[in-house]
């Protein structure tokens, strides 16, 4: 095991499907998790502390901690980008809480090393109230959905304003702070984070070992040039080492597209940028599952928390003009007529079915897909109008950033190896 592999001990990659997936080479032990929580919370031997497994994400496991002072969550992280991902997430959360009114979890303590009871990095954070907006969406009125979107815009505008006017962020990268307290449970006395190493898909699989810049990137050109360079190196490695003809054919296609995009890059983004590009903190994975709303149902539109900041970074202004992830999708101007869709009688051939635990209310999943598309088409207009009111530069960046967003989408699709003809 070389140095790079050793620092990611506990992580393995499963390449048995269409996409590489991170896996746990060994599981965190519940007894060790409990021991860690008792130590960090400063509990005595007789103090109550009950720890249970709560949920699992792509890169982490969540444990619910019930102690004398209430409940909190321990997020145990896979070492996909050792130290940097945990440190970046804790810095980001602390900056948001200090600078904005965006409801995010309070960081109680964190450890960005493996030198602890469980042998993994972790963050102990506040348990936020609420249920996912995804679970409530079908029951919410359009008025409530509109109010939810308006709140999201308000939160976005706060992040933008604080990024530009107060922090004056420049360069593309994940937030890091040079000042760290000796006590992992203490707040840093001096806290002035800046964009640093970019925690992103650059850590995916063998990408972690590539000899490429990691950030901060002074310009969109530098960032996307590295992104395309990783794609080219990955596909070249496949062509040199894989004997499967189908795999080699796909790699050749991806490499050709990446090469064409690399040639196009300087025609869209200036290679020289001085001073470094202005950037804003931008949550690029804001799904309905990452938005919590009032739990007791008295106000479905009240946003109580925004979650999943683990790979969020400072992005160029043009990138932050993209719609939040939950608003993306096909355009549907005509409202779907409920009676025009088949009833859901358990026949899987009637329509598209999804095992997501949601109540289809007697209609096939196809009705709800079209309903979602119709709702999101209307709500994108709400988002746009509200953003134009609150963020002075947003409309101009939308206009001049459309081609740049299109290019970024092409690079992302090329990296995934999908829709290459469309790219």
C-alpha cells in the first residue's frame, strides 16, 4: 500500500456497474462510535448516551446521538479526500452560521484525522428540525411551494452578498481557514476562511492520484482546464490498459469529445485572469431531500434547514446563475389533467413506477412526473423574478453566462460518458 492509498485506508471503489461507487472497506463499530461521542461531549460514566445508526449517504454514515443535553448527529466520513473534505465542510458550515441567516447545522466538534476511536474522520453537529421537502411536496399547495422557493432565493442572496461584499472571495475552491483551535470542540478565535483546495469529483477513484492542480483556481479557465485534463488522462489510461473492445470504444469517444472541448475552452474563457475571479459560495446539489420543512405540518412552506454541504465550494458568478438542482428538469407549460391518467392498480406496465415511499393517491407515477415538471416550470419563473429583485448582478450574469453554463454541462456529461453526441 503506497502513501496515497494508505491515507485513504477504509475506502474501496466498486466498479461493478455503470459508475464507480465508494464503499466501506471496514465498518465503523457502534461501540467505538459511542465511546467517541461520550468523550467529545464530556459525559460522565453514569450519563445517558444512546447511539443508533441513522442514515447513509454516498460518502458518509450518520449516527443519531441521544445524550443528556438532547440529540445530535455524528457524520462519519469515508476518506475520499482525506482531511480536506471534513475540514472544508466544517469551515463552510461555521462561515454560513456566522455570516448569514441560512439554517444550517451547528458544528459541535470535528476531527479531520483518523487518529480516534473509530479510525475515520467525523463531524458532530446539531440535529436540525423538520422533514424533507421531498416527502411533503405532493401535498403542498402551489402557494406553499412558491413561498418555499422565495425562501431559498432569500438564502441564496445572503450567501452571494456575504461572499462578495464582506468576504470578497476570489478564486474557485472549497472554504478553508488557517486558524484552527487546539480543542476540536472550540470555535476558532480568528476565523477568516478563503477558497482553497477544491473538494469535488477530482477525488473520484484514481483521479485522487493524478498529478494535477487541486486549487484554489484563479479563473474558470484554470478550473475547467484541470477538469478536462482529468477526463483525458482517465480515458488515455483505459485505452492503454483495458482489453475490452466496448470499453475502449467508449473511452475513444470520450477522449475525442474532451479534446474538442479543450480546444474550445480558450474561446469561451480567458486564459489569463488578474486579479483572480470573484466567486460566491454555491450549493450545487440543492435537492428537495436536502431541504427540511416544518415537521408538525402547520407550515409546510417554512424551511427549517438546508443540508449536505460536504462538497460545496466557491464558484464563479456565472456558475451560480444555474437553477438549484431541485428546480431543474423538462419544461411543461400545460397542466396535466389528473383524470387523463390511468389509475394505479398495481400493474407495473401501466406507467413508470418508483419505490420511493410516496403516496401515489391512486394514480400512476407518470402523472406525478408530469405534475412535477409542470410545477417546476412555474417555480423557475418565481425563482428568476425573485432573484432579479434581490441580486443586482444576477440578471446580467445569466445573460452573459448562458454559454459558459452550457460548456460546463458539456464537460460534466463528457466526464460521465453520457450523451456524447449531444455534447
